């Protein structure tokens, strides 16, 4: 936006320079009748409306500047017509008739108008330039501060990890008899490394939210608030700006709520665990979305004959089941009968849950790394913010499990969740 504003200022100065060339070359020719003075005139005549056209393109989103540029174009036409007529009179009738025609000062009036309009355009853009440079400075400062915090945190995590590793090897050398204790310490260290990696991923997600989803509405609010200081704004323009500010504030509030939701998942992991039956969960979910099942003729089947219970946090598991089932309904293929299947298996002392459907599917060649990303969506046919699968993965990992996906477009999708028993 700063470069854009500088281009507008440059082009308006270019138009003013062209007007001066037209005036100077015409005056020189009238006085001397020497065609050499007209050398700047013809390029200026050719380039005048090219520069004005570029100004129009650059300011098409600014109604006030557009009106000024339209006026600038009118006066440029008049100045060129006036200058062309003077040149013709001087060439055919001589100096006296040309001076008589010039004496009505129309040419000076047109040139003054072009100068005044160009000055107003530049003043307006200089005001916008100041605001945009200040906004850029604030955004860069915030991003640098955030980067510094992340860097310091990572250094602290790395130092802590190195200390733990060093302590582990010292204990191993000094006390070989404590093999069992060291094995337990090693398991704890591995868990800490895993926790550090998860925390690092969380930091990256929060950095993304702050630098993109928070920064944009804040910048919009700052910019719109600054524009409100313009006393020339009409009530309609102010109303439009207030509506824009309201949209940005609402978006800001939504992002903060999402952050709170994510943080709540991190804080609830210490709740009391209980035996949760998968068949009961599915029946409860079917009951809660019975209207959708009936409306879209959805068939939901399950097979938990291998294992139907798991010691875990009921709220988390319910949310995981609900999100995956509702996603299958959202992204069903309307031309076929929709079937959603949920199954459990025991594989190498691990619980494996699969959620499969025959819906629209996902292009994994293009989007595999983004499937569980925050605010990532792959179809626009249904409402949503791209938070569901991110929360599913967050909750699965909080329960100590892992999730994967296989999918083909227009064939269906299968999510696989694994938990250690």
C-alpha cells in the first residue's frame, strides 16, 4: 500500500510536468515561430492521457480521488485544445492574432486548474502515505517482538533439553546399578522431547494466528480510524467506515474465541478419566443430529465388536467422534446415498478407530500437509472456519494418540486414530 501511494504521487507529478511542457513549448513557439520549441509538445500530448489513465487505475478504489482525476482529464483536454489552436493561429495568421487569442488567459486558467487538482491529489496521497507508513511500522515492530519471544522460548527449551541429556549421561556413567531408574528417566526425557515438539508446533500456530488473523483486522481498524479524522468525509462514507470497523472487530473477537477454545483443550487434560463406550457415543450423536440424518438420508453404521470401551476423557472423545461424523455429512456427495462407517480394531495392543465415508474426498497430493491445519478448508459448499479437524488432532494428541487420513476425490475419506492401551 505504501508503494501504491508513492506511485499515485509520482503519476500526479508526471501529469503536472506534462502540463508545464505543453504550456512552455506553446509559449515559446508563439513568441519565436520556431518549430524546435514544439519538440516537447507532441510527446507531452501523447503521454498526457496515458499518465491520467494510470492514475485512474491506481485510484479506482478511492471515489474522491477518482472525481479529481476525471476533472484533471477534462482540463487537460481543454489545455491541449487551446494550445493546438494557438499553434495553428501562430502558424497561419502570425504573431498579433496569436497574442490576441492568448490574452484571454484561458490557457493559464486551464494550467492553474491542473496544478491545483494535482496538488490536492498529492496532498491526499501524502496523508495516506503517512498513515500507511505508520501502520507498517507498528506491524513490523509487533512481528519482530513476536519472533523474539518465539526465539527466546526455543532457546530456553533447547537449553533445558541439553541439561537433561547431560544429566542423564552423567548419572549413567556414575551409577550403572540404577539401570531401571535411568530407563524410567529416559522415558520421561522422551516424553519431554515430545511435549517440547508439540509446544513448538503450538507456538507456530499461535504465531500464524497473531501475524495473519489478528494482524489483518487490527491493521484495518487502525487504518479506518485514521481516515475518520478527515473532516471532508460524508456521512455515507463515515457509515461505510464504521461498518468496516465493526466487521474487523467481530473477526478479531472470533479469533480470540478460537484461541480460548484451543487453550481450554490444553487445560482440560487433567480431568477425571472414565470408561467410555463407543456405541453409546455414536447413538448419542445420531440422536443429536437426527434432523440432518433424516433430511439428507444419511446411513451411519458402526462395528465395535473388537473393542467397545476405552479409559479416557469422555468430553474429548465425544468431540472427536462428533466432528468427524458431522464433517462426513457436510462434505457428502449429493448424487449418491451417503454411508458413514465407524469401526474399532485391536492391532499390536493398540486401539484403532476408523471413520470412513463415501463423500467428496480430499486431494491429498495437493493438501496432505494442510489437512489438520488451523483455518484450512478444502471445499466451499458448507459453512465453517477450518477449525474442526485442527481441534480433532489437538484432542487426539492430548489423549496420547495419533491420527492419519487417506482420501480420494469423489470416492471418500478414511480417518484412522490410534491409542495405546
